[in-house]
C-alpha cells in the first residue's frame, strides 16, 4: 500500500514543477502576458522580471514543501506556512503585473 504522505508529496511536487515551468516562461522568455492580471501599459521587461521571479520563488517553495512531506510526512504548521507564503507571493505578483514599482514611461 502506498503511504498517503507519498501520494500527497508527489502531487505537491508536480504542482511545484508546473509553477516553476510557468515562472521560467515568464522570467526567461519574457511572457508576462501569461499572468492573468498583466496590464498592457506596464513595461513587459519589468513585469516579466518581477512576476517571473515571484513565480519561481513560489515554485521553489512548493517543491521544498513536497520534498519535506515526502521525507517527514504531513505537518499542519508546514502546510499552513506554505499556504500563507503562497497567498502573500500571489498578491505580490498581482501588484507587479499591474505595474507596482515600475518607472513611468512618460
């Protein structure tokens, strides 16, 4: 029988790898338009850099959590910390996609 922690850890690992792939597309390939809140008036290079870096950080956190769950099993505080971190980083990526901190092009 497969341990539930291994199944859950594998699912988290797949999700983390998907987030890393999308972060790579945004950061390295300049595809800021993949973000749902991307504003066309924002410089694409700025948005790609910051939104992509935030997505890569989110992906790394999810992969690290999945490895932690595969090795040590489920712990509610670890999952809670991951969810809070992802919620904060998601909000930050929305701000960057809308142009927060960008120099105006006037």
